[in-house]
C-alpha cells in the first residue's frame, strides 16, 4: 500500500514541493502551507493521499505496539514458567530431605526406646 500511495504522490507531481519522507511526517496544516499555490483539485487529492498515508503509518505503529506487548507477555510467561519449574525442583529436593530425616529420626527413636 505504501508503494501505491507513493505512486499517487509522484503522479500528482508533489515531489516538486516536498520529499515523500517529509510528506509522511507532515501535519495536514504543514501540508497545506507547503502546497500553498497548488490547484485546489491537486490539493484535495494530496490531502486524501496524506490521510491514507497517515492512517497506514498509525496502523503500522499500532501493530508494532501489539507485537512488543506480545513479546513482553511471552517473556513474562517464560520467566514465571521457569520459576515454577525451579520451585518444583526445590520442593522435590526438600521432600526427599524430609524423608531422609524422618528415617533418621525413627532410627534414633528406636535406639532411645531400646535403651529404656
């Protein structure tokens, strides 16, 4: 679509007044001032193209923001998932340690009772 807008921009001869990169970043007021003495028909077409270009740029920025949010959410999820796995491993280790200590305690309890 960008190429379509650029083609229309060139066909209107707007390149004589402003570069395409400036055209993309201008406000509507700046566009009207820059194209001041152009015919009203060309001005109308230029404004239409300009609006379409601005809309396309806004859509691209919105898409980029969504992409960044998705990446952040994915990173957050991956970090939490890794944390859960770490905690599960720690839990398993502590449960095994508890079993060993229980066995030791039972043996010591047996020895204590046998001495009485």
